[in-house]
């Protein structure tokens, strides 16, 4: 596969930080549910969870496909595009996994009681990391759970919903990008004196789009950081699949690693069209598998 990294909403709890006469506001909650909304229909896509110890979890409980592959890719140092084989360092699963980026820099896919935590890497601690945290691709929205709750449900510090709204017709596919930044650094890179909780951003290819700023509650050890989320329509990713989900994340490497050691990232893709054949070739991470 080839991957190119990327350098409205209702009422939320909003916190405001003042820094050097500038202000930044962001939505706060322990758990955010990200939703695609079009034609008066709301499809839940994924969850972003800010754990009390500062770790960040991303989960995909709403996708009805469970046969997937987890893998580790290596970023190219000579091109913006990275081409790699999922199967080379991959392992199959029949479970939807959880992406975890812990405060100490340990990054992995896991699911308690269901898979072995073997697709993992070491990155920078979250307090030192800045930039592209993850990218989520999706197509086939009928395969994502429909949100039957009222769009006006009151949010809380425990759980809030964030809706990305699209005009008709529905998008063929979408891409959500999460970028992590210390709020002081975010302000230093920006122009003006007041920001958030929705700001205008510009992608590496010059495309301007709105960015939602979210963050953990003030009780979190990383309450001085913000996660910027953008969502855009993209062309159909795979004509052979009615539904498709691709998650990529966990960039960055510890400062003490040798210079020759390249940066890696984790990847999860669902579904696998030839799961039975692939399961014969590569190992499964499922705890109920003996291979």
C-alpha cells in the first residue's frame, strides 16, 4: 500500500488558556465520539479517549467488519510517499483493536482478553511529541453504526460527540487527521490573538479546512496539550470493497535511538478480502488462535 503522511459542532465544555496575551479555546472531555453526518443521518466512526494518566486511546467499536490485519510500516526518508507491504510485518485478527499511545511513548494495538499486544513500537513521550498523531480513513458508511440519539443531547466531561457535517450527496470516503500539539507551541505558530475551539487550518497541499481543537480535562497531566482534528472527503479508496477502514498512527522515535534506525508507524486495515488464505500465511494475534 502507499501512504502519504500529513505534516458544525454542538455545545461542548470549552476551556480557554491565555498565553502571552493570546487565547486558545478547546473542547474538553474524557471521551469523544467522532461522527459523520449527512442527509440527516449520523454515523459513528471512532472514539478518541483521554485516559486519566495522560495516555490517548483510539477505538473503532462502530465498524461491523472484524477481520483485519495489523502491521508496522517504515517511513521513507527520501520521499513523501511510503510504500510497504502490510503482510511483511503483519498479523491477522478477527477483533476490532484499540490504538494506545501511552505517556511514556509506548505505542501499540491491543484489546484486553482478545489479542496479544505484539504490534507495537517505541515513540516519543506524549509530552515531547508534536505533529501528526494519526490518520483514519473510512468508506461504506452503512457499515458504521447509526447514531440514534438526538443531535441535541447534552455533552458532559465524561463523553461528548463531535459531528463532521457533509452536504448531499454523501461522501464516497473520508479522511480524519489528528495532530497533537502543546498549546503554547500552537499559539506561537499561529497568527492573531484568539483561537478555537474551531480554527481554520491549511493542509500540506494548500487545502484550507476547519479544525476542531479538543483536549483532556484539566485534571489530566497533559491538560496543556491540544489535539487538532480535520475531516475531508476523499475519493473511493478501494473499488473492490463495499466497506473499508484504515488507521495509521504512532509516528516518531525516541531521541536516544541510533540515527540509522528509521521511523516506523502502526497500521490497522479492515476488512481483509482473502482472510482465510492470509491467515494460513501469517500469524494471528487473537488469543483464541493456536497458530
